[in-house]
């Protein structure tokens, strides 16, 4: 059996989907881990040269969707600055998605969720750091500190910026179905970005809803689960034996199995696995060639946590 990692695989292997009027390949790159070996100020700062090399290699391999945020920074590294340094002037087909809502002090302390009148400042900060005159996609990230019923007001503020030309498309992140509906009543929404993967399927109803609406669902932490390093074991709720058995049967890594399972949830499901390691980058892209059988899917579905009742 030939492993997908035994040859160079590009992002084309996973196919494509739409973010509004933009077409992207279904495996992109999450930028959070470019800043360090763990999220934000935790862990060891990533070697700058290696982080720049991973970004350039990703684009060489056909990655045309990078997910970032101004609050993705560690004590020595900023994801947006690394993207700007590595890739500007940007390829015409490169889509850079960012998030607003959360914010952090320079020392890394989290701030309360941005008020509607503060969102323009967050958008402008992303523009400055990335060296762009507009942002391809801005996701409004819902935080626990956001008051109930405030979704429409914040989306309204972002819709004004979209109308002004500072933003091309809008998405939402960490939302419920009700919040998605509230957002869509105010502005066009091209994607939902929620926690989802083999180890956490609470957003399964939203995955299906997005498919019915024809908008992209972009899961985060789909490989190893929230707070876990890529390759450092399974996510909470994953059944290690099932993932390992499928991986062994195909001669691939567990991370590839989790990514392939995620992509099988629908053609509208994208993936943005984060890494600052060139080997992990290649491994993630190779998941686009992995075709799980119905038997594989049944084994994985039965082993993982049950999804919530609708």
C-alpha cells in the first residue's frame, strides 16, 4: 500500500468549495500555531524562519485559504505579521480570513468582547498588520461576555464596513443556530466557524444546516481537540483504538484520519488545521487523498461521542 505521505500532495486533492464568490480548496491553514509550540503565550515561541517557511510552502502546495486573527500572537511572534512578511505581495487567489470580537492586551491578557463601536478598530488593526486595503473574510467570534441579543448590533457594525469596502465577506464563529439566524437577518453570512471534530460533535446540527443553506462550515480544533497539540494524542471523547485501527489499515497518521473524517461530513466542510511544522503541513494536505470507506466511517462514528439531540 502506498501512503499518501510518500509523495508530494497538494491542496487540490481535497477539492474546493465557496466562501461567497471566492473559491478555495477545502484544506487551508490555521495560523494560530505559527506563533509558538502552543497557543498564544503558552509554550516556546516558534522559530521565525521556520514559520515563514511553512507559510511559503503552504502556498507553493496550493493552499489558498489562511485563517488568522490579530489576537494570534505570543511573546515574540504575531501571526498576521508573519503572514505579511512571508507572502506579501499576496497571490491574487489567496483568501485570508480573520476574526474580530476577542481582543488581548500586549501582555496577552484577554479583554472583554469588543463592543459594536470597537469592531472597526479591530478590523483596521488586521488591515494594518496584514498590509491589506480590505479583508477577504471577517468572522465575528461570539464570546461568553457578549450580552444576549447583541449579535445583530455587532453584525450591523460589520455590515457597514463591508458596504464601505473594508470587508468583502462576513462569517460567524462559535455560534448557535439561533445566533446564525440572527446574523443572517442583518448581513450575508458565507461561513460558520465552530469547534467540531471526531472528539466534539456538538455542532453537528449546524454542519447540516450550513449544508442546506449552501454556506461553508469551517471547523476548528478538528484534529486533536481544544487545547491539544497536533499529534499529541486524541481529543477528549475520541476512541483511540478506532482511529488507530483506521490509520493502520490505510498506512496513514491519526491526524489524517481525523481530517478525512471531517471532510466526509459534506462538500461544504472546509478544514483549517494549524501547524508551524513543515512535516505536519505535508501530512495535513495528504489527508485530502485519503478516501475512508463506509466501514471506516461506521467504525469512527460508533466509537466517538454522540451528537446532541436536535
